[in-house]
C-alpha cells in the first residue's frame, strides 16, 4: 500500500507506487533476465508505475536518470550501479528529496551508507572463490601439470568484476598458477571474443580461460574454435564461466563450459519485498546476499569448501537443463 495522505501525482492514483529503476544496460543474458524480473514484478497489474531507464553501461546516463526520477518525484529509486564509485553526490540529492534508494545487484561504495536504504545482490567474491576452488580440485583430479590461465574480466570497477578477479588473483598466488593475461571483455559476447582472439595470438599454451560471465564465455568459445583449438574436458582449453544463464547451462552440459558458477538475476521480488517493508515503516536488512550454487560438467569435483562452508557442486545433466 502507498503511504496514506499522499497527494495524487500526475497520472497516478494515490495507491500506485512509482518506481524509477536505473538499469546498467543490456550487455548480457543475465541482464536481460534481471530486467525481465524487475518489469514483471513492478507491473501495472501489481500496482506499480515503473519508469525503466537503460543506461547503456554509462554511469553518466545513470546519474541523469536518477536526477530525472527526483524531478518526477517518484516514490522509490532503484539503482543497479554500473561501477561502485562515484555515487555520493547524486545519492545525496535523492536523500535531500527524501526519496528512498534501493541498490540492487552490484554495490555502491559511498562514504555515508545512509545514502541508501538497502542493498540486495550476490557475493561476487564468494562466487569467484567457489570457481577457483573447483579448478584447484579439478586440476588435481586430472593431474594437470600446469594451469596456464587467462582472465577475461567484467566491466572494470563493477562489483561483479572486482570480486571475481580478486578471488582469481588470490587463487593464482596460493596455487602457483600462471596467470598469462588479464583484460576486460566488458561482460559482452563481442568483446569476449575479441579479447580471446588476441590472447590466443599472444600465448599458445593457454589451457584455462576464466570468463567473468556467460556472454564472454560464448565469445571466447567461438574464438577458440575459430583458432582451430578445442574446448571441453578432453580439449585444449577449459572454459570457466559465471551466471548459469540458460545457454550457459546448455554449454555446461556439452562441456564447452567446464564449470559455471551461479549468479542469480531474479531480483524483482526481492526489491519488492524491501519496498513493502519500507511502506510498512519497517527497516529492511541493510545488505542481503542471495544464495547461489555451482554447476559443472562431469562429477570430478563433488563439493567446494570456502571458509568452512561446503557448497555442493551440481553436475549438469539433462535434468538440470
Ligand atoms: O554477471 C553479468 C552482467 O552484475 C551480476 O553483470 C551482474 C553481472 C553479470 O553483465 O552477466
């Protein structure tokens, strides 16, 4: 229910809750699923007026969208931030206008955490740690003498990139892997392919590629095949990925992707829950992590243990697809 006593905004009845959502862009399948989840949750039938803004991966567009939402006097601002830094000023403007801000997916790095009401998203570092622990065990099970790995990073400065890269860097250190190259693929298939092409030209001994999302993995697989090399458990290069999108899981069934760490995009209902709490005058949890799994081709690794917690590795079979 909307706050009682609220005056009717143009085109709104008092019961409709207007939500301005600043979305990163449409760079990946994950993002598409995330946008769909938000749109279907904040639908007219459910009593919402959703103003959806696609920022095309540009922070300046997100800042402009938020200023727009403030001007339109929306009830709530939801922000899926492209990068972590640079939000203090505009979020202060929202606070001054007394519009609650909910952060979703990636995090913001602000000096004053009263600038947002709540955040919900994934533990990206943990995702990376699970993936690396899986590789460590897989390499041991397969007697791999060397791990010569390249990293196709996500958008630099995005929490999903920061956490996944950090976990890899730590695992490289701890396990003595050779990290040959590290470059951003902007979370897109086209850039993932381009980056993999150039890495293959530079290094002929790559045996693992750590793609920081599925779309980069799709591009990398194309590049590897085009270079006359093979992917999969018996191939030249193991492709690791994140997101477990529909296509990502299909590729994990075939082995083109050897391991795929889940990142759940279905945040619509979670954000709605936060808004309902705020409507009721309750204080939502400040930061909430979503629970996620890890999916692999084959059953070589049964589980991974991170900081004393065990995560079962799900073998992708026809049932999972
Ligand atoms: O992994 C990637 C998307 O921030 C979790 O962004 C999200 C990431 C996701 O482009 O596919």
